[in-house]
């Protein structure tokens, strides 16, 4: 089947029951998308599916035929970081970094739906992404700063 | 001739050890309060952030090698038993399965005192075999085809049943750890209690908490000839190397351990894990690279935990608040193994008191082994001690903060030695001021409202001085770029960044020109585990010495080129200036003229000062809201004031404080491993059922440092930051809840159920 990941087309021979997370990590070697809980509880494997956040661990690859999958590896364009990525760096919104790709894609999805979120909107919108290092206060700041900078309008 | 090797004391996770140290080639003057520093103390950005926001940072779970095989672990489903038979044939017959190992393949290799893949079953989820296959999916399916015959034996799950007279034996020698009870005392506790005008006795309970690092334990191993390379998610590459070398009877130089990035450790990843032993053994057997990564269920059930405690506390005091007696009887179930982390430490160290007696009983149970978990011992002890201090303050009708101030310990009473520095008083003052403590305390409590507010506080101490041995190399390349090489780890703490800041400061280099290289035993000089909040205080001084040596060499080379003397030179922004003239050279220009001459500085960490305790201190203040109808506790704000000596990078250090407080909040309110009381099966081994804080649980946090360099501790003035913030959070929150409700809380986590129990059993109906 054909899978479009970060704008590039791939022919993948994934069995019907294979989840997108496995296809991305083990077949396409896109290891930026992380496996943490594997059952939709933590958000670490968040990707964008036709622009909307989706848990890659709960998404069947077979259901993605012809759809646009965006992973953390494809977020920077022409060597320019996405404003959300830059905001995470600027506000130290990461520690160990393991949840970071999922956090960033969840934030990109949130700002796309809601370009000018309140602090409460950010907390609600990001509440599906767990972080054990406890970078949450900085994540809130980073997402608000990215929104301020117009990240959700592009 | 001066001695080259001496011994010194180093404290790690509450344990003081004697270490041999090689004296550094130089011991620089401490950077004092007035030191003119430009890069140390600056809020630079995390230097590995770019790799992390682009998904390029390679974690152990991301290592993929050609021909790599995947492992799934078969685990026991009973809490105690004897395996009668283990037939792997159905698994091995499946297409794509390449091999398996059992206990017979790893004879004598032990973890937490237990034979790896032991045929005797000690706890539910104990690994019993490993299956290796072409894909993870095949390996997991193959594991499901294994049906071991296990004869069930009676088991015990908690300390009370383990200590019952006719309890089944968990260990051949019995259920008590040999060191039990561990009793320590100073003064005369009986006299102290006689002198007391007020005495309180309470019992406190803390839960088994799970680290829940997002990256699970895992390793990838690949043999080449008689040497093996192991990627492992570890807090200690050199510890892992020696563990593996010993287990597989290899010279240390035949084991290379690599760990570039890791997705959290929190104390549970301090040596070779079961995943590493498994990957190395299978890779040796099959001559292919092998990857063994725990699944989430394995991580939540068999990757270490913080021990539960029961703490029976008696405090005695004079009417004016002077403590006359502190007594603790603690029971601590270890699971099937682990080490003796000490809740007693807080009781003997935190407050001035002549008469202290602590007794700790460590018990084996048929549950998974414990492991260090961020400030092990002190977190548990702080909940008991600091809750009891509030009860005492209440009895004395005294402000809880005032009670703590009146019992300020100005030296380490147990060992009768000075502190290198202690600014807890400043933490009390600034914390109370920023929190508005007096105002909040004097606010009238509305005892009829459904949602009630309260405030509480707690103190903390943690031995975070670090120490030797630690080595660093600083080398300056032909283009003037600089590398700091040391075998330390960055767990997400920011070690990479702060070590580069130290080097850039000494060299007068632009921080952008400096790169820190960590995490490879084959290529880097030794540094110890990144545990006990020691990395910056241990390795930073070694980096400083190495950078000084490199700077001196660079200045000597530049002096010739600038027709002056080295001591006439200074550097800033990677540029060397002659003080007396306006002549200058870029580092790059000097190095290009040197050609292939590489400037290399070596540094090591010197000994700690003698007869001196090196500790970090702090005080936390919390405000909560409690709904007395639902029992729900919401933390509104936390103010956290810390004394950790000089802070190299305030932004990164504050991130650690916030993280510690948030983990402490989880410990206070949600986190608890729950076992089925009949079978010992963990009931919440998922991230949905084992609740860690989400972004929605986070209060307003004001966490800061008094930032006074500790010039006695080491010549960089730095002490540790990582563990202190988690210590005081649970008691500060519990004290705030008690303040809100007017009834005490004696057990955490303070789930709605428990809070309602307190409310209904207390004075509020």
C-alpha cells in the first residue's frame, strides 16, 4: 500500500493489523515517534494525520492509505524549525526529550485548530501528552509563545 | 613528595562512601561570591534541545542495526512458586523465531540478589525466559505460546504478613533483612521524652511508587569478535560496563557501553539491567545484534520502585517549641531485593535535637525489587517527619514555620561536623515572603464551605555535594572548536549544557564553540553514575581543571605569536587579547598556526573537605483547595526556595525544580502501585491506571534558588539540584490539606477516597 509520510510516498508491505507506529519506526526508520505506553494513554506517539493529531499506536497503517502522515522529522521546512519547535527550545520546554516529539505535534495540531488559545485551552489541549520530567509549566509557556508568534496561522 | 592518591568521603543517595581519589594536577581557588563569571550563571539554552525537538536524538530504543533481532520476555504469573517445566519448543518452532535463553544460559548472573530467569519464582512478572525473533511482534507471539508448569507456593505481599509468626519464608534465611532492625541513636531518648512538656505520637504510611520513566529499561547488544558493544538506557555507563564485564567474564576493555540520550531514569537505571544481560547473552549465542526493550507492563511491574513505609513517630518538645526527643520506628518492605534507603536520615538531620532514636526494619516480600527513586529515603522520611512537625506545632499553638526555625540545626549532629554551607534560613525567609505565608496563615478558615483552602510547608535536606573520582578532558581542535569529554550522563538534567558552560567560562570561549561529549565508555574518561544529584558538583570541577590546563597551553602558544607573556593575556568570546596592547588573536587563528598540534587539558575532581557535611537545603510552601464532598484535592500554588550553592544555569535548574515538585505532587495525590491482595498481581501496570500528573494537575509554581556559592564544598561552589525538590512536596501538600480540613492526613497518596475517610472520621461531618 501507499503511505505518504512527510510529503514522500512510500510503498509499504504492512499486514492489515500493523499499527502506524510500528510502520514508522521499524519499516521507515522514523524513530522520532516514540513508543511509550502503546495503548493511547500517554501521547508520546502523536503524529499528524491529514493535519490532525492522532496516536500512531492506535492507528492502523492500513487505514492511512493515501493519507498524509506528518512526523516530527518532517516538521522543519527547508532547514527552518517550525515555530513550535523553536518555542520549545526558547522556553526550555523539554528535559529528557522522550515525550517532546509528541508534545510538539500535539501543540501544532492544537494551534491549527485554535490559533489563539488561552492558558486553559493549552492545558486542556495538551492534557493527552504525559511528561514524567515535569516540564509542563514550560510547555504551557512555549505553546502560548508560539501562538503569540502566529504559529497557528501558517 | 606529595601524595598522589588519597581517600575522601562521598555521599550518594544518603550513603557515605570512602573513595580513593587521585589528586588533580592543580586545585584552583574557589569561585567565590565576588568571582567575575560571565557564562557560569547565565541562562543559556539547553545545548541538545535541537536534537530533541527534531526527533534526531537517538535513544536506546531507537538504535537499529542491520540484522538486529527483537526480544520478548516470558514472565511469571504467580507470586511464589517452583517451575516444574519450561517447554520452549512451541515458541522455537514458530517461523521467525531465532532462539531463546533461560536460566541455564546465564548461570550465576544475579540481579538484586536473584538469579536471572530463576526457576524459583519470587514475584509476579519475574522474567523466566527470553525469546528472540525477527520482529517484535513474532517474539511477543512466541512468548504467548509458552506455558510453564509452576507449582504455586505460599507468598507474602506486605511487611505485616511477612513479619507474622507463621509467615511463609520469602528468603531461605527468613523475611527480615540481616541489617534489621537498623538502630541509630544520639543522646538519651528516654530522658528527652521525660523532659518534654508536649509529646505527640503518630503513624504515617507511604505507598510503593513507580518511576514511570517514559523510555523503559532497554538495551541493544552487538558482538564483534570477542568484544561487545552495548547501548543501554542507563544513568551509569561505567557501572553498566563493570556489571557486564563481571557477568560475562570479560576484560573491561572488551565491553563498550554507549548511552547518548535517555528518556528518564529517576534512579532506576543505575547499572546493567535485565535487558542488557538478556541482549548480551542472546547476541553472543546467535551472533546477531539483539535488542531487548521492556514493554510498558514490564516497566511498571519489574523495573524498580520506591519502597512503601510505615513510620511510627514520637516527637517531644518544651512549650517554647524546643525539640527534646525524636523517635522513629519504621518498617520498610523491600520486595525481593534492593538496598536499604533510609527514611531515618531526615529525622536525625533536619532539626536540632539532642535525643534522637531511629529504628528501621527492612523486610523481604514476594514483590518486585525496589530501586533508588529520586531522593530515596528522604522523600518517605520527610512525609512522616514534616507531617508530625505540623501536628506538634498545632499542639503548641505555634506557627509551623516558627517551630522549624526554633529547631534550626547549625551542624551535622550525627557526625558532629560542620556543614560546608547552610542557607536554609534564607530559604525560609524568601520562601515565606514570596508565598505570603503570614498573611495566608492568618486568613480565617471557612469551616462550612464545601471547597476549603489551606496552606502548609515543609523543609528538606539532601547530601548533594558530589565528589571524586571524576575525570574530564578538554581539547581544542585546529579550527578553535572545543570539546569537553567526560563519561558522565545527561538524563535530561542539562549536564551537557552546564559542563560546557564551565569550560567556556574558564577558556573565555563562546559557548557555541564548546560541545560536551558524553556517554561512551570506550572513548571517554571515567565519571561516576549520574545519581544522587552529584553530576555537576562532581564533574564540573574536573572540567574546570581540564579547561584551565587547556587555556594555559593555548595562552602559551598565543603569547609567542603576540610577542608577550602568557600571563599578559586574557580571553573572551573565543578571542585572546594582550592586556597591554590592542593586539588580539581568535582561538581559531592560534590553532590554525599550530597546525595538527592539539591542545589537550586533563582534569580530575579533587577530594571533599574533611570533617564536613555537604548538603543542599530547601523549604516548600503549598496552598490547596479541598472539596469536602468529593474528597478531591487541588494544589493551587507551590513556592519552593532552594540552597544548592552556585547555580550554573538557572533556567535548566529551575526546570529540574519544577519537575521534582510535579513528581512530588503525583506522590502526594495519585501515585500508588496496587497489588491484588490475594495473588500479588499488580492491578495498575498501565499509564492510565497508575496516575502520574498531567499538565492539567500542575499548580502555579514559583521555584527559585538563593544562589550563594558554597566555596567550601568544591572550587566551583556548586551542589546538587535534581533530588531536593521532590522531598518536601508531599508533606507541604499534606500539611496544607490538614490546614484546610482541620483534620490530619496520615497516609498518601491523598486520593479522594482517603480524604473523604479523613473528613468523615475527623471533626468535619
